[in-house]
């Protein structure tokens, strides 16, 4: 009977060689692997094919086969297909993303630099100017960039993968909800909509390096969206 996949990976790691300056590990040739694992080449290839589909294995022509952590595409596909199958709803994605973003903001408050704060403010500036000029696609991109940049400050691989999955799945929903918010929200005397300017409060809280204030500001960001009659984005 074939080994469980996790047990096989443990053995593959033992038999592999770390690649310098990377997280990848190079596997021996299939014949050598099969002998070491006491597996037929057919059974081994089946297991390696599973790892390749999951994104944990890749092959480079003329160089060999490598084990490595999957990229963002893996989690994006998992979330997207789960949504297509009806296993996860947009409401569940939105709520989970809200909880994630609040945690990220709290952690980022202790890590953010002046340069990063300037970049976040510039994202909000672009959001506001794009919305004011009617370029809603550019406003969406600035919005997505703001949250991606915030996530990058924390630089946690698990948060990064979750953020990639949530943002990818909800991207169209975020676009629609931004347009819905603009339809029901009155701008201030300067033509600025709270949909965009609420992000400044997050930046200000981060600048204070107060984790709890940053969490509250991000929470308020989502509350404001709910008050506009749309789901939190």
C-alpha cells in the first residue's frame, strides 16, 4: 500500500538536497528515489504528480525535480473552486477577510516604517483622486494595493496566502460594492467620499504605533462599509 502523502514528503525531504539561497530542495532521479523508497516507478510517479498538482513540486528541464512551498496560485485556486462549488460564500469570505485585516493592522502598527506609511498614504491619495475623476478601476487598484501593502508589512506567510485567496475571490465583489457605495454615498465639500478617506484613519492609527488603535481603525473601515448598505470589502 502506498505511503500517505505526508509521510512520503518526509522521506523525500530526507533524500533531497537543499538548493543554495532558495527554499527549494532538489530530488534525486526517479530511479534512485524509487529504489530508496522501495516503490515502483509507476506508484512513485503517481505520488509525485499529486505533489505537482498541489504546487509542492516542480520540474526544470535539464536540471531536475524540486520540492518547494507552493505560490499564491495554489490558495487562490483552492478558494476560487471552493466558492464555485458553493462550499464557501461571499459573506463568509468577507467576514474572514475583515477578521484577517484587523489582525494584520494590529500587527503592522508595531512594524511600520515612515517610508511604508508614506506609501500607504499615497495609495489613499490615488484612491481619492481616481474616484473623484471617475476612474473607478484605478480606485479599485489603489484600494487593493493599500491592503496588499499593509499585509506585506507584517510579512507573515500564512497571512499572505490567506490575503491572496480572499482578495482574488472577492475582487469582482469589491469592484461592484465600490460602485454601489458611490451610488448611495454623498461626497464631502471637497468631493471626497468616506469610502476612500476612511483609509486615512487606518494610516494615522498605524503612524501612532498603537496596535489597538490600528485594529479599531480597520474595524471602523468595515463598519463604515456596512453602514453604506453594502457588505464589508
